[in-house]
């Protein structure tokens, strides 16, 4: 599995990433790799004292070969996909924009849920990742087990996506089956901007969103069954689903 080698020169000034600086916010950029769905994203997470906003930009991957050494290069190119997910997180709630496929087109919808009670298990392990001193934690969340590295030197409870509640910025997240990886690739202080909740004309509940996801999966299975030999069967377990979340409480 491809894993990027990351060198972040901005981390040499890690002490500067503090909210004590007036009119400054943190902009943390992550690479998200989902090896099951073979999807790769750049995730840009803007953070202030009380909230965060993560926006996902899908990347396309191209492989090339250097003739002399036959070394394979992995090149990621930004895909101008207008269905990019967006996540607005506070200590109390998460508002996110996703797209559902209805009437042969993608429709943006807004879903709001209470911020989950992430049950972080803080560990004694420490490591240096891309020049940052990190502590470790584990998390069992919605059908996945994660190993997480975070930096207490960057004191914020926010991380990429929905992650919240650690005593420092998340630097790396990896699922125990190695299929999901968030890796910090860049970090900077940026001028303060208003962090706005994502909007759409259509709002649905989390339960409706979950039912929609299940109905899409059921429809897919029904279509697949029509292509199988008579007497054959097919099923997909929750542990085979490709998303970051496999189950919901």
C-alpha cells in the first residue's frame, strides 16, 4: 500500500501554532487514503478556539515508472468534484454536507448530529512524526479501531473530519486493518476567517441518512443478484463496508 513520505518544514516552528496569536487560526492539511474504496482526498481543516471546518477534495492517482530504476511514482491530481463533503464541528454538534444519489443525480443534503462521545484511550507511547513530538491514543468508533498520534504542543481538541476531544492536534490516524489513513501533510497559521456551517436547501436527519445509505447498498445487492447463477447468493457484512464509519449507534 502506498504511504507518503512527508517532510514538514513548518513544524520547526511548532511553538508558533498557538491561539494566543491575535486574529490567527490553524490550517491543517491531511492526506486521507481509503484503500478499500481506492479513494484519496486532501482534507483541509481550519480550526479556531471553538470550532473546526473540514473540507474534502478528491484526488485522482496516476502511476508512472522511471525507466532506469523502475521505481514507481505515485502522483495525486486534484479532481474538480463538486460533491466534496464538508464537516463543521463544535463540542456540541456536527453539521455536515454530503451528497445522495436521487433521481439519477447527486443532491447535496445537510445532516446534523450531536458530537459523539469519543472514548479515547490515552497511551504512554510517544513518537516523533514529521518532526513533531506526539503521544498516542486508541479509539473504537462506529465499527473501526483506530491508532491515533496527536501533539500536546498544539493544544486544540479538534482534528480532521469528525474527530474531537484529544488534548492536542491529531497528526496521524490509522485503522487497525490499515485501510483508513489520515496523515498531516502541512500546518500553518492563517488569518482568521469566519468558520461557517455548510448549507443546502435540503436537510435530513442522521437516521434518514443512514437509511439512505442502507437502501443504496440493498439496491446494489439486488442488482448484483440478478447477474448471479441460479441458486447463488451474495451478502455484505458491516465489516466489509468501505466508509470511515461502518456502524452507527
